[in-house]
C-alpha cells in the first residue's frame, strides 16, 4: 500500500496506456523463464496448460498470493508456452518510479481497485478487442491465506463490455490458482519453495452476454469464483496424497 496520499493520487492519475517494448519484453521473458524462476524456486508444477487459448481475446484470472505471482503467471502461460505476451492490469501504486517504467514497457497498466476509472476499463476493453491476453487479479490484492476471497467486479465488467461492443468477439476467462509450499510460519515464498500452478477450463463470456449487465456480471463473477475454489480444492488435496504415498 502507498503511505503518501499524494503519491497514490499521482499514480492513479497516470494515463492508462502501455506498450510492449520490442527489446525489453523478450529479454525479460528470457531472464525470468530461464534464469530467475528456475534458480529461485524448487519444483514448479504446472497443470492444465492445454486449457490456454493460443489466439483470441483472453483474460487470465489468477489468485494473488505473492509479489512473485506476475512472474509465475508469465512463466506458466506466457510467450514460451502460448507464444503470447501478457498485458497486466496492476494496482496503481505499482507503476511509480523505476518499477513503473518497466511495468509499462512490459505491457502493464494501472488501476485503482477501489475506484476503477472509465479510462482504465476502456484500455482493458481495447486490448481484448485487439485479441490480446490480459491478466487481471480478480481478488484485487495479495492474500496470504489459502482461500479464494471475494472477487472485484471489474474483471467481469471488462469482459462483458468487450463482448457487447464486438458481437461474436469470443472473450474467454481462464481461472488460474497459484499455490506456494511454505514452511511453518512463512508468509512469503522463500528460496527453494515448491510451486503448483493450476489452470482451469476457459469460461465463455458470450454465455453471459444477454440480460441485465449488472446481473450478468454477478453471475459471471460467481462462476469464476467457483472455478477458482475448485482449483484450490485440488491443490489442498495434493499434500495429503503425497503424505499418504510416503
């Protein structure tokens, strides 16, 4: 969180634009996928990559458990897997200073999760209409426990508005559950931590395109929440199975 209200307001007022640097993006993916992630983490297990669409507008909806999540999502779903670069919607305080410079040139753009602006939502819609793969953390913030928290409505609003503006666009939402194996008392993944990423089946947004927008957004959000809870339940059962095997 931002302690200085003036800095927070400055971050929120930054224009919601972003682009993919032709030299920085491939370099960042290479360093992250080939060096940083394999060296820092232990075993990285990814389940469900066959559920990732290789083309068309997609919103990846991961749970949010650590500052590592963005890198982990890129590792599990990005250009080395799908041939696609990810466009991250991040909290406003993350796009300040040097970090913000890198985020914007790697396709990221800011949102105020408590008061999302029309400009930010429109930028997300435009990316989807261009067939991009957008990443939105639907819980809004980082939660250290192993539960799916109440999802923010912004993701469903962007998806439904995109589908409404371009009939037959075919927006899909892909739930992603991230699980870090932490030792007793740890709150953040440490060097050598194992990770499991579960990727669920895509949700077809067009199924919710008819009816009252507010009600349909609630129904879409409810389905996404249920999908994330199902993925999390599968991860919760895994340690028990391993213990029984041993």
